[in-house]
C-alpha cells in the first residue's frame, strides 16, 4: 500500500496517517515511518521534512500513531547517493554494485565533498528538530544507501584520499 504523505509541493494526505495509526492499533509498540527526505537537493522520497512547512503534517502523522497506542519514530533519509536520478554522488565516485538496473540512474556519480558532508550534517540536524517539534518520540537515520553512514565504512566504496576517511 503506497499512500504518500508528501510529494514535493503537494499537501498532506490523511490516508498515510490513517495507515500508520491502524498499524499502531494493531498492537505495535513502536512505529518507524519510511524515510523522510531532509535534503533540499536530490530526489526525495514520499515524506518530506526539509522545510518547516511540513511540521503540521508530520504532527498529524505522529498524533495518529500515538492515538493508536505506539511510540512514533521518524526515519530520516538523505538522497539516494549514487543511485539518485537528480544528484548522483558517492564518497568515491564509484557506483553501488546494483546501479545500472535502470536507464534513469547514472552510472558515474560525482565524488562528494567536505562541503557536501557539512551540508548533510546541518540538514539532518534541522530535520531532527522538525521531527521532534512535530511530536515524534525519536528519530532514526537511514544508513543503508548512498550518502549515508554505510558508504563510509573502510573497504566499502570509500575514497581513502578524502580528508574524512582518516577521521
């Protein structure tokens, strides 16, 4: 079931709050939402929290989960890294092994910079503030794909020449 909470420029959809609220009523102790896009560039997912204007919709979502009896955790996502169709980027410029399965995903991502990482940290911080202001009980960082924590593990598509690789 795919009920989008937000698309870029579109309003909140009550059906997603209802969807998560029903999951909570089913006895779950904690509900973790799908990744909320916290960046201003890159291709966004279904939920956005990259601007303050999305706080009321996120509050509606957190309230529905709480009314169902569960704790609400919002997952934060950066963009899709080397798989992103708008701004493909990775720590080393090496695409993930499964890049290329779609003709719309570029095969050669750009190498991220220290400035990209500083922006990412700031954007995650602002998104976490918005999530907590919306009434969520916590935040979770999506750390699997693209410009994420997993991309920086030694031996996993990391460019040892980057200044961040040594820290």
